[in-house]
C-alpha cells in the first residue's frame, strides 16, 4: 500500500519551476478556460491588501496579455470585524460577504465555508485558493 501511495505521489507532484506563468497562461487560454483566485478572509486587514496587490501585479488580473491568466480575484469576507473588506476592495479585489453568497444557507464559522461560498461566487472554470 505504501508503495502505491508513493508511486501516486511521485506521478502527481510538480515543482513550481515546471509551471512557468507564461506557459500556464498560454495553456489556459488555448483551452478556453477562465481562472479565479479566491481568498477566504477573516480579520486579515494586516495582510490582505499586499496579497491582493501582488496577485494583481504578477498575474495582470482581468487583462488579456502575456500573463493575463486570472479573470476573477475574489475575497470572501467571512465575518471580519476589522477593515479586511475595505482594504481588499481598495487593493483591487471583488469582495463578497459570506452572507451574500447562497444567502439562504445560514453562515457557519470556518475557512471551509468561506472556500465553498467562494466557489459559488465565481463563474470561472478553474479556481485557485490562496490564504489572505
């Protein structure tokens, strides 16, 4: 059993160097796929702004270009009591409150909830999660 697991892991693991951004962007666009980056966030005012700004700068969010790979950049505010939502929006993310995504379902505390609500808040084919 351990050998099978090791074989699976070896055939399903990659290093970042094997996925240069330009190649990924070309492959995603050639396949006609859209990409969303979702950041579940709860009281992340100290870090969310620079993270959103870095994603926007590095991946040219919403721009068609050599690295224009990310179509949506969404922060799911999971009930923050600080300025997380305002800071994320100012940095260029679309911010959604957890209560506004599938609002018929009552909110439950936890990162997993923010993640699945983030899936529902996007229209993209591929979703990438990044910590805020």
